[in-house]
C-alpha cells in the first residue's frame, strides 16, 4: 500500500511538473520575444494604424475600464500624430453585444473623427483580430494597443501571421491585484493555445470580402518612423 501511495505521489509530482513546463515555458518565451517590441505611448514608433483589441462591455453596453483604457491609449497615439487610423476589433456575434461600435463611440467622445475609425466586427479572439488585419483590412504592419499582460501574446500572434506588429501599453491606471492575478493565470493556457494556432492548427476566423483601409498602392509605402 505504501509503495502504491509513493507511486501516485511521484506521478502527481511528474504531472504537475509537466503542466508547469507546458504552460509556463511558452509564456516565458513569448514574453522574451515580445519585450523589445513593446512601448509606452510616448515612446511608440509611428505607424499608420493602431489596432485596439476588445476587452468586454458593461451591462449598459459601454466599455469596461480595461477596454476604455485601450481606446484612450489609442486615441492618445492618434492625437500625438503617431497613427492615422484606429482599427477597433471586437466581438459582435449578437445584436445586443457590439464591442467595436462601443469602442468607436468612446473614441469619438474623446475627439477622434468618425472617418479615422474602422470597425472590425469579427475580432472574437486575438488570433482572429491579427488574421483579419492582414486578410481583410490589408495591413502588413500595425501598432497593437492593449494591456501589458496581453501584449506578449498579441505581438507574438500578429508577427507569426506575417504582420509586423509593435505593442503599446494601455495600462493607464493601477488595476486590482486580484484582476492582475486572474489575467496572468489566464495567459498561461491562452499562450499555449496561441502557439498551437499559429504553428499547428491554423484555424480560419470569420472572413469576408477585403476592406483595405488604404489603397493597395499606398499600402506598399513604408510607414513613417519616429
């Protein structure tokens, strides 16, 4: 009986170690890969498009604080002249849930004209947003605007899908410790899934007709750099 218990104990230790390695190692490598590509707003390079990734709505349909910070950070990039357009990418699977429109409404309330805001209604996941940025909106380089916990995965996915992406931190406030722990833990399996998506599974998101943000001739021009 003692031998059996020792065997189960050793098996448990082995499984726990494998879980830590399989979840923690991809996250560590992804963070190291993305670190030199992540900037603060004031230090961000110039690009023509900032992609704002969805992060949920309140019950009244307005952006959550996390999403509001992402939009506000992108608006600041726009006001500093670092981007020309804002691509709002979020979930709109239901008539009563429209992330991109809520993001656009908030950006307009902060002073961005409607003609410089583009909506992506099928950015259900980070992978979908990056895939559609290239396939639907004709982009080959972007600034990704989201919080620090999310930026490594977002930057990694976009670059692996062939879009030169730099990240801009949208941490505009101090978030609760509880929220930060939850986000960090969620990123462990999410990062592993991202690796599988870009290297093994290659899932197709919702697509449609191309809607290039810039004419093809202009898209070939290099973006200005600061």
